[in-house]
C-alpha cells in the first residue's frame, strides 16, 4: 500500500489502512498490547468505537453492522479469541460474513501464564479448521501490505480473516 511513512508506528499504519479500506467500526475488549492502537482509534472521529464486555459481543456487533452495510473489525488478545469459536463456527463462517479480527498474540516467547500458552497453541489450528484466512505480522515493514491485503480479501471473498500481531511486532515482553 502506498503512502507509508518510515517513521509511522505499526499502530499508526493500522489506523491509516483501516481508514483507506473504509473499516470505520472498531470493537475491542481492553488489552495492554493494543492500548496505543485503541487510543489512536478512539481519538479519530472517522471511527465508531464500541467496547463490549466480551469478545463474543464484539463479534456480534461487527457482524450485525456488516449486515447493515458498515465495515468493522474486532480487536482482542489471544485468550479472547478462545471465547469466540462458537460465534465464528455458527455465524461468521456459514453466513459468509467478512468478520475482521485483529489478535494480539500472547502465549509465546517467554509467556508466564499457562492458559495463554495453551490458547496460543490452539489458535492457528482452530482458524485453519474453520477455513479462516490468517496471517501473523512480525515486522512493521509488513503491516500496511498485510492489513490491506487481508481486509480486501475478507470483503472480496465474504469470509472472516484474522490478523495476528506477533510479539516480534508489538515488542510485548512476557
């Protein structure tokens, strides 16, 4: 995607690419890794921001908004992904909803919480078994290309897509 500025943070790139693709609804459950991205989105009047209590609610809000003609994304961490599998399998996948997920990856690279590690080991196999396209972004230089490509693919194919933010990108230390 053109227009990349070398001093943009990964969060600023995500905001720019979401806007370029008219993804104006953002749902999230608070997460430290995503906190700067969330602050940037909340400060931008382009976005409608909803912070539900649970990740399943975020999925439902984005799905309903799509049916009303609005593009959205649900932000969450790996453990939140574990709670949405039924909504993906019974709603987004069979009804071909281009549900965008952005998942901050926990459970790897020195993670200290066993639950996070278990969910991290199961996340990609679950995405694969549901046929959900997914890609882990590890470098800032790839953010614009990957986010833009995944957003475009989700809406062109009317299928869910997951963007996984690797700790190599977010610099999250366990």
